[in-house]
């Protein structure tokens, strides 16, 4: 078979896995589907990325002005409910303005009150209707404008339930990584919500662990806003059980992390055992090193900010040997950390700019060896 014939066959096979449809639907119809729990917009996603009031107001302004919105993508579940794959913020903003948006607990959230814009200054303190006004200074949308707003059409792309199981996850991944403002971990978190909500919630619970928070407290504000703490936990979960890895498997480390955490999400992961190892690992690191755990030691004191290389060596090495350690070994853990700069392999592969494809094949066996008793 020639390369061209092979490509044609692959395209044909993959196209058969995708069953889609498209048609316009009014905002009012979408709101009714949402009220009847036939449209799931995953309020958990709001943890991952939130629009500012300016962004929300501009969206409502666009609808009022009749400016067409980009397409919305939904995936049909086996029970017939539509999962929103792309357009989460836009829909949550629309439903919030209409006073029907529900949080994770199914409770109606306070309605969106708009601010003025250059085009429409009269949007200042505008709410949907009299029933959701919360103060005297607010004014509500006239009935005829409400009707026009609800009749505005949006373009809906539907991935039918007959499609391959992985199609909606792949769609979300592509839509939110090509030119997206989301960090790789924020996209990964949203994928986890769709694949395994229990694992996603467990990641957030682990991120609240006081020992973990203390040891990584030197990460930057930007890293924190981009959910780097959850990426560290994701790396921990994936790499703690891997002893060897090839550089060619790591050409794109974020693609690797996404693929591996989704594989884990679809497996029978023992969360109790994972949490036990995680909590003990960071408790011992906190006792030994505190908030200097992942900072460089120059022989006298700790310097600089958070070091991902040190995190990978210490957290993974201790986790791989966790059954051999207790609180009596705090001094030993501290000694390992302070001697890292004397290790030739560590210094060679922890230099600034060293890619994971070079670092991990050397670090994974090294981390386990350093903590082996």
C-alpha cells in the first residue's frame, strides 16, 4: 500500500468515528434546555478560567447589537444530554445575565449586573429583569429587548453519541490548545472533569494539603494562577511509578502529561493509596526542609525560587522509596537535598533550559537511587 493510499484509509477510518450535525438555535431555546438539565455546561470549569466583568459585558453587548457569536460545540451523551465542549464561558455568562446560572451544588448564582461600555454606556448597572434586581440603582432590560435577545440565533455544532468515545475529549483538547489563553494544565483539568471527575476533585483536594502548599510556596504568582500546583501533582502521579523513560517519548512534555493522566483517569487508580503516598511524601519533605524544600542550596543557605528539577528529584525519589522512610529519617532527607549540588548527573541535567526529554531519562533512575537505603 502506498503512502497516499495509507493516508486515505486512515482518514476514512477516523471520519467514520465522528458523527456530527449543525444547526442554529435561539438563546431562548438553549436557556430552556439548561433549565431542564438537558444542557450541561460543567460549572466546575469556572475554577479553571474566569472572565472579567468587562469580558462578560462585552459578550452581552455583542448579542444586543446583533453581532454573530462563534460556534458552540456540544457532545451528545448516551442519556441524550448535551455536554458543552466549547463555549462554556459564553453560555455561563449568558445564563448568569438571565439569572438562571447554577453553581456546582445546583444553586442559582447571583445574577450578572453589567457595566457601561464605550458603545452602550446605558449598560451600566443593567440586569435582566425586575425580579432579579438587588438594589435601587439597577435598571432592567425592557421586555421587547429581552424577547429580541432570546430570539438571537447561535450556531451549534453537535458531536452525536454514535461518535467515538474519545472524540469530544480530542475536540475540547484541540479547541483549547490552538491559540488558547489557557495553560496546558488548565486544559488538562477540564479534560479530567469530562473523563473522571473523581480524580479531578482528588487533585484539588491534594493541592490543599498543608505540607504540599508549604513546600511549593516559592512558586510565582503567575504559576499559581495557571494551576502550576496541579501540574506538579499531575507530574507526581504520572512519574512516581515510572522507573525508565525514553527521550523520544517526550518531544512535547505537555502532550505526554495529558495523554498519561487521561490513561490513568480511565484506569482503576487506587486513590486511597495515591493519597497515602502523596501525604506522607510531602509531610516528610516539609518536616525536613519546610518552604526551602525545592530551592537551591549553595552549601550554606537556600537561594532563589522554586526549582522544578529539585522537585522532580526529591518528591519522586522519596515517593519511590516511601515505605522505607519515617519521621526518624528527616535528617537523612535533609542531607540528600543539601548534597544535590554535588551530584554530577543532577547538575548536568538541571541547568536552565534543559528539556524534560533530556532530564527525565536521567532523573527518574537517579531520584530512586538517591533515596534507596
